[in-house]
C-alpha cells in the first residue's frame, strides 16, 4: 500500500516538491524568454562556447528532411559519434555509436544499426517523436565523449554525468548519474541508472541509489561507491556556477561530463531539473535554496560575486557537516 505524505511534512524535512519547485523557483526565477536557450541544445552549445565553456564538438546538424542526405554523408566516415534530438529531454532519442564494424554502426551495448536504421531514426527525430511537446525538431551529431578513466568503474556501457543544481549562481546540490546494463547505457535514473549524491564541499560520494533503493556497489562492475570522489571538483563547480551568467536562469540544472582529452565540459543545461537529486543526497534541497534567498536579501549583489566566490561560499555552507575533515 502506498502512503501519501502531506506537503507540509515534506517541507518540514526540507524536501522540495514538484509544485513548490514549479511555483516558487522555476516560475519565479526562470524567465520564459530564456527557455529557448536551454531547450535547444544547439543554442546552448553556441552560448557556452561564446562564454569560453568547453562543450562536445558539433560535427553535423539539420532541421529539415532535405538535409538528411547531407547529414548521412557527414556520418559515413565517422568511427564514433553521438546523435541526438536538439530539443529532446530525459535522454530520449539519443544514440551513441562507439565503433564501426564494416558498414554497421555499433552501439555501446553491442547492438548494431545499419545506415538505413540511422536514417529512419533521424527522420523520427525531425518529426518530433522525442521533442518537448512533440513539436518538429532538429538533429545534431556530436563528437563522442571519452570519459575519464578515474570514473570508468562507476558506469557501464555509457558515460557518467554530473548534475549540479545552481540557484542564483550558487551550486547547491549535486549527484553523479551512472549508466547500467538495465538502463541501456544511459545515465537516466528512471531507466535504471544509479544516482550518487555528491558532497558539495569535497566532491565525495554520499549515497548511491538505484530505483529508489540504497546500494553499495555498481550492479555491473561491482565497484564500491563509497570510494568515489569526483576529480577536478572545483572546476566542475565553477563551470556550473558560470552557467548562471550564460543563461540568465535563476534555477538551473547543469549536466557536466569529464572527458579524458578535454577535461570537464558542459553536456546539457535544464531549466526544469528533477527532484530525485534530494533522494541521492539523503536530504532536502529547500534549506539550501532558502539560505541563498536569505543571503540575497541581506546582500543583493551576492549573485554577482563571480563564479569563484559563489563556489567558495557554497562549499562552506552546503557541504556535509562531517565533510570538513575529508577535504
């Protein structure tokens, strides 16, 4: 039997619910005029690049069936690439090609696709099958990320990515999303990926959660999540904080990957980040959001401090109480 918990009880424990997020944070702090920038991955890539933020290299794109032939010509010589909807969400419609086997395109799972399969998938993307609201979409081909070997044991058949919630420029909560066999190599928690809460102060793991249950080890690699610590942690936080200036969004989810060749890079930005991050951290995000709101009432210029100062403040105030000794 499922038990319903009253919203006021959730708030008392610091849990931000869907309505509270939508009304008090997304609607209040995210101007709708800024949504197209993050809902369109091509616009996100352009804005991030202009700001000097590293993103996966764009190899090809098209927004029309007329451009499919040209797109396929660009794909033909590639040994590896990522194909994704420009306005997709939740990882839907994304295909990662890891290598070629003659004329076949081999995915991380080992499954193969033909050129005709790729062409049909591109057509589906353009028709809006994976887009927000089902509207006609565009398709983009990116360079495949080669994730840092230090994170290799924490993901299976896919790239692990870091989600950092940024509120008014302050990184307030983070988690690592790790692909599994059951998630099809996608870092999507609803499809069976693992969410690992990450301490803001140290970059060390807090909890690992899969399908709502705490776990100790990766089900496919057997690696112990308690040993996880994110490399280049301060750089990750700085990248996320800088996205506040790039987007103008007050409540933002920043998805970051650690590439072994290029280092940390922004993968995607989200104006409506989910709430599962609270489960992976074992605590609610609401006290941290209210802390920032109180700070800005006392110092209206705090959101303009600059990324480095905002990050230092967040590390001091939003880390685990027992984490100071682990730095």
